[in-house]
C-alpha cells in the first residue's frame, strides 16, 4: 500500500471552554503589560514638556505681534518713506 491509497487521518485540534478562556486571558495579560510599559514611557518622555514650552513661546510671540500692530500711528517708531526722503534731501 502506498501513502496515497491508504486511509487518511485528519488531526483536529479541540479546545474546551477553559482552554479558550486561558488563551484569551494570556493574550489580554500580555497586552495589558505592553500598554502599561508604553504609558510609563510616555509619562517619562520630555516631549509633553517641550510641547508646552513651545506653545507658551508661540502664544507670547503672538501677543507681542498683536501689541505692536495695535499701536496708533503716532507712536510708530519706524520712519515713513516721506520722512526718509526729506532727511535725504537735507543731507545732500
């Protein structure tokens, strides 16, 4: 008898409810441990602190730019083109 003509034996894996429960509990335990490690790593990370510092810097810069744009025209310290041309005529 050769291998192809003989009776075939199929192997079937059978799990009972307790085995399935233990399998999923192990999966959940591993996932929980991985999540705890990741959360711990994130809390120790300096990224959140850096983000807060940059947000404060940007807010300060925005406020500063808004204050300078709100100045009345009389308080503007920059020379206008007309006044620059007048200064240039007096110098020449």
